[in-house]
C-alpha cells in the first residue's frame, strides 16, 4: 500500500498558460485602444474644422447684417426715402401685373365640376411672389367636395382648404336655375388654394391642321397654278 504525502506549504499551480492568455488579451486591448484613439483624433480634427467653418459663416453673416443695416439707414434718409417708396410701389405693381387672369381662368376650368358656379375670385399676392386664390363657389355639397379633390390633384393648385361653408339663400338657388322643391340644396363654399403659374404646352404649328383646311389650301394652290404649255406633234408625210 503506497501513501502519497504532500509536504509543501502551498500547492503548485502552473501559471504559464494563464500568463500567456493575459499577454494575448493585453495585445488585443492595446490594438483596440490605439484604433479608438486614432478615431477620436480624427473626430476631434473634423469637429475643429466644422467649428472653424461655422465661425467663418457667423462672421460673414454678421458682416452682411451690418451692411444691410447700413444700407437701410442710407435708404431711410430723407433724400432716399422717396426712391425707396417708389421702388416698393413699383415692385408691388409688378407682382400684381405678373398675375394672369386668363391663365388662371383656363386652369380653373380644368378642375371645376359641372353644376358649380364661381361667384367671386380674389387673388392674394404675397411679397415673396406667392399667390393664394380665394374662391367663392356655389353648388351642391357633393360637387364642392369634388372641386376640392380636383384642386388637390391639379398641378396648378396646391394646399386647397375650405375656409367656410354656408347654406345658400333661396335667391341664389333660384338664380342658378337648377333648384326645385325636391332638388339638392345649394351651398356656398369659400376655398383658399395656392396657385402655381406653370407654363402651358404650346401645340406645334403644323401638327393640328384639319383636313378641311388642307383641302382648301390644295384647292387654292391648284387655282393659282399656271397651266402646262401644250406641245405640238409634227405629222409625218407619207411617201
């Protein structure tokens, strides 16, 4: 019978594999720390450049504001106030003249349902050139809803909204000529819509000629054409 005795005060532990793993993890952590430090340096550099760019923009904005204030003070002088007032009046006049009633009515005809009458049309021209149309129409309630849908789907109008809605009076119903005792009730709609004056496509000059006009031009050309000269054939003498 063999008895094993351990006379050491501390048991022996093999620490070499543990130290090897610790060295590997230290290398990995050092690499990760170096990469993160490099990324932090790049972010700080880009943040410094962005801060410098913002400061330069703020400096330019402040300089432009100072120039604007100096120009306003210059135009507010008594000798330049009349010119400023005249320029404002001309700018408002040009904005009003740029609004085309003909184009607006043509665009409105494309979205107006049958049975709906336009009682009033008021354009509101803002200083920035934006045009808002105030429409007052008369018609059945379902046709008014159709008008709002057509305005939403139109490329010439945007953001239609119903300002107010009221039941039409008896005089308005009789004036329309479509109301009777059992007919639909007519409603007055006040509608606001943004108007976008877009260029209309121009048809080609020669692509829409009717056949009647082409026959007419051909007949006129045949009348004015010169007759072809007659040719005489010489007769042969018999031998």
